[in-house]
C-alpha cells in the first residue's frame, strides 16, 4: 500500500465489496470509461475486469502514475494521463457515451463537479457520472427545495444533472481512514433543458449574490443583478422571499434575464 499524501487529499479505497458496488452501477462492457484519481488502481482493476472498450485514467501524483504505468504495462486498453484534473481538458479525450468514475479528493470535489457542469457541449459525451464525495457535501448536492440542504450547489448541479442513485461508504473502506462518511452519487446528464443559460458561470454568480445574505430578503441583492423591468417578468417571485424560499427554476430564469443584452 502506497503512502497517501495529505496535501492531495488522498484516501485509497480498499473495500472490495464497495469497489464492486461502484462499478456495478452501470454495465461497462465494450464502453469507453474515464477514471479520475485512480490512486493505487483498486477501481481500475475492477473496471478492466469488466472488459471496457477503452479506459483513460487521470492522476496528478507522479509516483502513483509511475506505479500505474508499471502495473498496466501489458494492457492495451488503458491510457494513463499525469495531470491535474482541474486543469485537464476532459472533453478533448472523451468519446461518445463515455462512463466516468471518480473517487474524488474531498478538498477539490465540488470544483471537479462544477467542471463537468461547465462543459461547452451539452448534452455532453458522457452518459453516466459516478463520483464519490464527503457525505456532507453530497447531501448539499442532492438537497431538494424546502429542505435544510437546499442551496447553491444543489441549484447549480440540478440545472444539468439528474441524481440517478446514491449510497453511503463507511470510513473503514479506505486507507488511511478518513474522519468522515462518504457518499457515491450516480448522475446522468439532462438531455432536454428548459432554460437556456449561455454560461454556467453566470448561474454561479447569480446564486452567489443571492445567497450572500441567506437570512435576508432578496430584494436588494436581486436589484444588483437585474433591473426592475426584468424583475417584473419573474412570476411567482416575491421580493420579500429569502434565497432558500426560491425554487431552482426561478434562479435559472434570473440567470437568463441577467444574460440578456
């Protein structure tokens, strides 16, 4: 077992039952697969056992990359990239109907999710996105309107992704053992999106401004984003509402109005 680097947020998955449960979320035989953060190759082994058409893995740690290249030197299916996932152009290497797996470092997992949401082409080339998060963040991603976990990250992720399935993973399934519970979420991309936001960064900006004072009514912050004429186009919105009282669809409509010339 290779030593985990705390600076990279490394926790290696070692529980074989959980590894199989993650991989068995979807049939990967003869499919193109991408894995983010393969570490020692625990998930990688299981993916290769399922006979995908191809497997591309992205790993930042130079020593782990070296080990992976030695480990899979005879495999023609696998391509190993030494890169920082936040700077790597995933769309460039992606084939149609790709399946993506990722046991993500907790410290950058929300940034990685947002990276997928900002893909230039949508619907994207991936059909399934199966990622592991710290449970606290996962619950916020899955947060439904009128629940305590509802907020920015759930509004943004809900714009382009469907939460297809999820399950918990105990700290005992990792080495070193993290202090928190994890959760795997299986996403699928939304193919037909009602609202046409040109740039997801604008949805980030709108939610950031409106949630900057969570307990205050939205009137002042909304006026920073759009003018009175555009505000009048927002049906069923009261300026006395707080951000948590606004449905996701209204945030999407505000962003559309913000993007208008």
